[in-house]
């Protein structure tokens, strides 16, 4: 019989206005969240990367009783080299990357860019370690999801691949044997797919816009490319299919890239998924993971809506749903 992916119906149709309410916490357990927003990447005026969203998300969740905010450690060169070629790490850190490689990343090089990238990667490492250690089996990076960075280059606002580094480090430390990386950012995680190509110990799954960036896709273990304009029904069907594949894999750790950019108002998304549709997506993922006690590290990934409050609302919705579902059944 085909397994079913259950979802708590009461979690599906959240409105952004509900996120400021005091929530009833079923268990006196707190989840960890790691914020690197203090490490600001200086960008030129008019740059389209929404750096401000990280501060706004952190400010909103700072008063939540069931979440403990922490500043992440910086990922070391040795940790980064678990997923990236040491020569690439050295060149990026020292500022000696070629002009073409810097252009592909999309950020001007600076020491602040390096530190920000180290901290964001460190946040996913810390989130994975926290989720695996418990007692709460979910933890959050309030940034992260830099899935276009491949073994020897960065691309698309991604310097280091935080999910790949975290997966490799958890394996190296003996904390996880099999890792699933579920990428629900609207852009395919080509860097993640390239890093883990042919590796049976890490499963890469991606639901993305087929005609969207990157225009030359890598091959994940499981891909679903959606047509421009796809809405809630098509999107949620693809997510459910991804969860069925992940269920068969039986991972020890889930790294979930919970992108806000499938949102219909996103400037770079090209899909037509509603905020309620994203709530259904997140509820299905979290209920599936929590119901089997699966350690889950969540990264916010992309989000480029205008006004920026729409992206922030989607990220807050993800965090709130993850907390409520895991605190109810998974911690």
C-alpha cells in the first residue's frame, strides 16, 4: 500500500496576522534558533538581495517563549572543506577568487562577506547538531539555504553550501549516517546536487521552477520541476511526492530548505503559491518529520517579495508551524 503523508489540518490555513499572538506551548521544551544577522554583508544601493529580512525575522521571534536565540559559531576552514575544495575555500577567504567567480556569486568581496558566510554555515551546523542532540528534534537557522554553491565555486548569492557542510560534518562526527536534504526553495539546489552526486549516504530532493534559475540544472536524487505559474495544488502534490521518496530513504537527519520564494508575490519566483499554500507545505513536512522523531534542521533559504514584509511573514509562518508541530508531537 502506498504510504500516506499526513498533515494536521488545523495547521494548514494560517494567516500572517496570527503570528504575533501568544501561543500555548504544550511542553516546556524550547527549540534553538541561530541568527547571524549581526554580521551584515555590505551591499551597494539598489542590490536586489534582501539582507534586511534576517534582522526583521530575528526581531519578531526574539520574544517567543518556546525559542532560544543564539549567535552561531563561524564555520572553520576545515569544516568548509568537507564539502568544498580546499583551494576554493582558501581563495574565497583570502579574496583571491577571479573576477568571474566573484561575479557569479553576486556579492562584492569583502572580509564581512566571508565572516557572514562562515556564520551562516555555522548556523546550519549548530541547528543540525542541536536537532540531533534533542530534547527538541527541531532547530532553525534564521538564514542559510545557500544551495547554489558547489564543490569548487559559488553562485547565485551563495558562497558556501551550508546544508552540504552540515550534512558532511554530522556524518564525520558520527551523529548521522543518512541525511536527506529537502530543498523547497523555488530555485533548484544545483550546488547541493553536484556535491552529493553518486553519494548514497545523502539524498537530495528538490521541488523548483523548471524554467527558473539555474538555467542549467544539476541532477538531484529526486527532482520535480514545475512550470511557471504553478499554484498550490500542483506545488503541494510535488511536495507530497518528495516526502514519499524521503520516507523510503529513512534518513537520520532532515535538512529542510524552507524557501519563501515560491510565494506568488516573489519577484524572482515565477510560481503562484499562496501564503496558505506555503503553510500547508510546511505543516506537511513538519508533521511527517515530527511523527517519526526525525531530527530536523530548518534553513530559511530564498525570499524576494516586495514589500519585504511578505517574505518575513512567510519565514515566521515556517518557524511557528515547526515549533507548534514538534512541540506537540515531536519533542
